[in-house]
C-alpha cells in the first residue's frame, strides 16, 4: 500500500508522467513560461550553499538544452563527488543533466545509468547523449520502485527531486539498497517538510506532480532510509527558503547514506 495511504499509485504515476512528458517536449519549463526548474528554485552557481545548484565548471561543455534543463531541487553531484571508474545510477534522470555531469567525473572507465519512467524524458536524454557523443551514460526505462538494474552493481546512487513523487518510498529505498554494492552510497536532493501536509494537499494530483503532495516530514524520510537498511544516514544541507508552514514547511534536503559493507 502507498506510504501516504491516500492515493493510488497508478493515478499518481499517470499525473506525474503527463507533467514531465510535457516538460520534456517544451522549452525546459514545467512550472511557467520562464521557469527553468520544476520542483525547486532556478539555478545560480553555488553548489556549496546547500540550496542550489551547478557551477559554471560543471556546466561547461554541455549542450545548452542540457545545461539549462534542470527540474531538480539541488545539486546531488556536488555532495556525491563521483570518482573516476565508478558506476553511478540516477533515479528519475529526466533530461540527463546530473547523468552527464557524473559521466564526465567517472570518465571512460566509469559508467552512468539513468532510470526514468517517462518515455519523452528518455528520448530527450538519449538524443542529448548522442549529440554530445557521450558513450559512458545510458538511459533505461523503469520505475524507481522496481529498478531495471542488477543487484550489488552500483557504487553511487544519486537522485534529484524524484523520490517525493513516489507513492511507495519504502520500495524505492529497498531497491536502492539492493542495487548498491556493499559500502556504496546514496546521495539525494529531495523535497521534504517540517510537518504533516493537510489531507486535501496529499490528494491533489497537481501538487503531487509539482513535488509537494508526496513530500514527507524529514524525520520520516530519514527513518525510511534507515528502515530499508541504510547506515550513517546524514542530512548534509537544507534549503533556507522553506515556506512558512502553509505547505507543511516545504524545503529541499540533501541527504547521504551508505549500504553496509
Ligand atoms: C522533477 S523531475 C526531476 C528530473 C531530474 N532528476 C532533474 O533533476 O532534472 C522528476 C523525474 O522523475 C521521473 N519519475 C517520477 N516518478 C518516477 C518513478 N516512480 N519511477 C521512475 N521515474 C519517475 C519523472 O518522469 C521525471 O523525469
């Protein structure tokens, strides 16, 4: 059963897929005519702030339609520090921005896998990979609750503003643990809350797709990671611009956890 108990998984997935299919085929916005970000803020260049996002160094050399297409709520790469030779998995890879930055970091001996359920997003990311001649990143269709990825095969999992969109976060963290190698790490940027969201918000499909209705209180989110079997679960940073409580004190959290050796 869904961890929010209010919404059917297929209904939420359909709304989320529709929203992100539209985003994938329009100019890089899904919140308004000029916004570049869907779930979070636009993207100034200060990855250490804990709020946002990508440095000019990270974006240099990427195709413009990749560099300007972030629907995330932070920069998990800045916290994850992918190393040469590592295998990296991105949960909900969207247009592929984080995958392409990771692909450069892991180099020719490393490999990056993006998983996304929305065909239009996969097409966008695969087309970009071909245009930029990136050969160490691939994009697979699948659900983050049931990953199309081998057990014990990944060094690092990243995810940017996606797990909040899942109605079964326990399954997401279980699957993440399964595919990580022993000692592997999970580094996530995601929306969480300080308090409980009202029931009418949790039932609103627009707010689900907008990364609000599925956000859990931070303590519950971290407890689910630990319950799945992760150790050293640590909140690394929080955005400072949480709303004033109207939406349960919504903010972006950066968190890291490890699979036991
Ligand atoms: C807010 S966007 C973030 C995309 C990307 N991580 C970024 O930072 O730009 C959410 C993405 O997650 C995908 N997604 C949402 N729920 C998913 C699920 N249950 N399984 C797989 N992909 C999912 C959507 O298709 C969409 O591409």
